[in-house]
């Protein structure tokens, strides 16, 4: 068995099936492989099959800022790791239009999930691929101990109207050549994000496994949305530690 075949078996054991739509947060280093990013991405694509959809965040919040407010969906480089940076450049990959929180996707639902993100004026609004993922029965895969980087949770914080997630005023960005105004995320009142708590939500649909050396966690996006929103409505600070 080749290394790629072993990884595909591990993804199957984790619960990823052909036809799935899967959004991946990842640490390439955690896998512990000599394979290239392109080869790892090809395994992930094979896991969802020809009728499935693979998504990776294309976040650019480090380089597209109020001081440098220009985003180009074709060329702006994701700032969150090797696999997203590589995926953005591959043939057939579509990218949603948002200056700081775009998502890249390839597969059957790629256009459906990415096309309307431009309608949102917040990073993870109802038209974002993160939120649309839950509407289409999609899944969230974390490769490595990166659950605290769960961007999906910011969309739930926006829905719940918590007091720490959004700026009060909009910021002007140049997005694919057009001026657009957005509410940006603002976590200045937050001491630490505790999104790894999603792993211990009572009744949560979570599968655990490995990809190479990396621990992996797979969630049903709709189930996570419903259960995490219920907790946020009981305690709006459940998933964060606020500054004292």
C-alpha cells in the first residue's frame, strides 16, 4: 500500500465519503509526510470523489487590512498555511469574494457554495461558504490540533449577536477593483478563543482519527451549528475567554 492509499483509507475510516462537501482546516506539518501539498490535496479530493466538493479557507486577514485594503480573488495569497496557499492555485478551484475571509472550493457544489459570498458585509455571513456548508449537509475536517482555528464558529457568533465579534463601524476595501464596505471582526476584548470546546459539546456528532501523524476531527456542520448556537444563546461567552 502506498502512502497516499493509506491516507485515503484513514479518511474513509474517519467518515469522509464520496459526494461529501468537506471544508478542511489543516496543519501540513502535523501530518508528518514527505509528500507534496499537491499530493495531499489530491488525496483529499479523491476522498470526496468526482461528485463531492473540497473546500479550504482562503483567508487573507494578515495582508488585506485597513492600511492595505486591496483584495484580488485571483492573486491574493491565503495566510493560513501551505495547503490553502497551494489549493488556491490549482486548476478548477473557485474562490468566494471577500477581502479577508474568502473560501476556495473545487467540485460539484463549488459554485453554489462560493458564488454569493459577495452579498455579505461581514466576514462569515449567511451567504459565506462556511454557513452555506451547513445548509447542504457538509462537514468540517480538522487535520492536526487546529480546532481553535474554527472560522465556522465566527459565523455562529455573528448569528448570535455576541458582543465581541464585529467592529461597530465599516471599513472600506477595494475588492476585485470595486470599493465595498465591510464590518470586520474585532476580538480586542477577547483574551483567548476556546473553540476546541466544540469537541465536548454534549451529543455532538464528531468522528476522530488520524491522517499520518496528525490527529483529525470531523464534524457535521449542521449539527455543530445547531448545538453551538444553543450554547451561545445561553452564554454568549461560552467559546471565548474575555479580557478582565
